[in-house]
C-alpha cells in the first residue's frame, strides 16, 4: 500500500478512492459506480453527451461522458483513450466502460475476470486525470486495505484520501481542525490569496469567502477541484451566530438557457418578456423575478416554470433530453434548460460540501467564522431535480440590456433552510 500511495503522490494525486469489485464488474458488463449519479460528483469527467444507436428497428439513446483515465503499471502509466462513464437515468446508475481498449499494459486478466474480491483504486489529480490500479483479492495491497479499519464512504467508493494526506488524518478531521483554528482567531481583516500565492487585503463586500479561502491557503478558482482534500467550502453570511440565519439564498449554479426564444433570438426574448426598469433608469430593460415549478406566471414577464420529462412519483428522469422550461400562456417556450446541460453544470459541484457561517463588521470589512459548521454528503442530480419539482430550488434570473450592453445571469438558487434536501446526509458539527 505504501508503494501504491507513493506512486499516486508522485503523479500529484490529491483524492484517493477504492471500489471493491463484484463478479459483474468487468470489461464485458462495465464497472458499476453506484445508483443515482453521485459518482459524477466524485470522478472528474468531460461534458455529458448523447448519441443514438440503431438496434433491432429501434433507436436507443445513450448518455455518456469521457474521462481522462490512465492505468498505473511497472513501466509508468498508460492512457485508456476510450474510457468513459455511461449514464443510465431510468435506473438510475452510472457505469464505466472502454477502460481496456487501446491501453498498453492494461490489467486485462483482472478486468476481464469475474473473480470476487478484486479492488480497483482511483487516484484523482487536480488537472482532472484519473489514475487506476487494480489488485487481486490475495494481493498484499488488498490485504493491507482490509486491515485499515473503518474508512469513510462516498457512494460505492471507500475514501482513502487520508493515506495521501501529509498528516495522515481523515480529510474531514483535518478540515475541522483548520476551521477551529480560524474560528479561534476571531476577527480577520478581509483578504484574498492571489495566483502568485501572496495574500493581499480585500475590501469588496463579498470578501467572506475569499478571506476564509486565504486562511486555508486556497487560490480562488485555481482548479476545478474541491477546495480542501475533497471538500467544497461554502461560506455564507449570517445575521448572528446565535441563530445562524443566512442573510441570502445559496446560488447552486448559473447555466444559460439552451432552448427557446432566449437562445434563438435573445433581443426578441427581451422585447417579448422583458420589462422597462422599475426604478426608471433610462435605456434599460430587465428580465427578473422568482420562478418555481407549477407557480403562477409572473405578472411582469408573463411566463411560468414547468418540468418536461421528470417522473416525480419515482424521482427519476425518463432521459436526459428532458427540460426545465419557462413558457408563456400559449405554452410557447421562452427559455429552457435541457437536463443534460444542467447536469454538466451540476457536476461541477462536489459530493462533499462544508457550509461555514460568517459575520462581518466595519469598513473595510473584517470577518469572523462560527464554531458550528454544516456538512453535506451524498448529493446527486436527482436530489436537485426533486427540489426543482417541489419548488424549493428555483430560478432567480438577473438579465438586463442597458444602453445596448447585455448582462446575463440565470441563477438556480435554494434557501439555506432547504439545503438538506440536496444531500443524503446533512449535519451540524460543533468545532
């Protein structure tokens, strides 16, 4: 195990997982990565795409996403150019296929086998590369894995990231220790860590998140990876630490519409559904409001939200060609988001998130962070869709044309009190 960990570290791995393989986990039947779409938040991948296959007189839809996957072997590593994730929304589940084709030194014997007890290890590099290594049940690596004891789980994966960590501690424990240190510092002047690694003062009103990241040594938007050892950090402002009541909703993602008048003819959309600025600012037209599933149409814009292709009774999606739509009184589509497009944005979120409350004071602002943190684990796209159906997740657009300049921001948001619905497990932990 130490040798495997050393190799993973040498490649720059920051997250490390293992999956115990069942007999059906092989190249013929694909490798099962779990029910729901949680695996998509764990393993980095390309855009979700769709192809259509003709079979026995019918057309079969297949949703998939490429992965940058390499097998580790004695000579180094070999790219598996056809490796991909296959999405089955009707079940729902995710599987991995194509991991042997075209890969030199691939572990063909083990990955074509039906032997129980094999273990497939995944090392994730911040660049999005996934390194794979598979061991037989009688191998030393698997025997050592069995002696480690309780390990945190993310879906079907054992989380081995603590073996990669310099401290050797569980990532959650390490994060809790760091957040306790930051809480005990009290008021911290607004700051931001820049791409050169330098921390400089930051005076803008949105400094709570930047200040927290700087304390943790995180460069904002440095990589499309979780912020801290697999955990995504979400700072949120509260009125006071007694109630921890959030001052604003949580923005989940900001995807642009992919269908409807908005994407086909934006200026025509604004002419039909926008409205003159309510504060009387000249040469400005807005499109705003709150849009929830099945709520009445907006008095200003005349459109309402509906879902197409979501099975609410079973919490499933018929296929990823379904849509979240804004329609007018004649059911013409003003704007729409295809599920596949929303899924691509959703998967930039991560399977584990820590929500850290903060208070601010003074000008320029200083921040302090609470002694309680909320942890959410086990999210996937279907939980998001259920909140959309229930009206708890909603669209809050801030779109305008002012003096000929266009500003687009289509926000899917949720009130902080409804966050727990996005996760399989949501808890408040005292530092």
